């Protein structure tokens, strides 16, 4: 009677653990980046809600963003880098930026963010 061994070998288990470990490590490195983006998105939406009810201009919008950036301690993008353009509907406020997060040695994770809101006038 032949007995066949079944199950994963040590090499197979080690490979699976390395792949899972790399995924978990990447997640640990990216969570702060995404939390920072949620702060940026929330600040833009709060500025939109605040300035939709009043007559506004780009300088007032930037002042509001500066206050929110200071309170939220946003690091991924500066409030000066936010693009504010006049449009038919009011003002388009856009945050487009990239974050490079170190992963291992000279390997980096690149995350691209794009958030825009329209302040109705």
C-alpha cells in the first residue's frame, strides 16, 4: 500500500508567508498616506460647504484651506499647492498630487490622488 504525502512543503509555506508579509508591510506603509488623503478630501468638502453660502474669492478659499491644513496637520500636500480656478458654476478647487512612500531599500510605492470640488456661486 502506497502512502502519498499531502500538504504544503516548507518552501511552499515560506513563499506564501513572504508574499503575505510583503502585502501586509505595504498596507502598513500606505495606511498613513490614505488617512492623510481623507483629511485633504474632508477639508476640501468643508471649504466647499462653508463658501457655497457666501460670496467668495480665491484668497478667502486659500485662507480657509490654510486654517484647516494647520488644524488637521496635513503633510501630503500643502494648501498653497491647491489649484483654484474660476468656472461657470463658481470655483473649481482641485488637489492633484503624488506621494512616494519608501517600501524596501530603493523600491518606492507611488500613490496618485485627485480630489476636486466645485464651490457654487
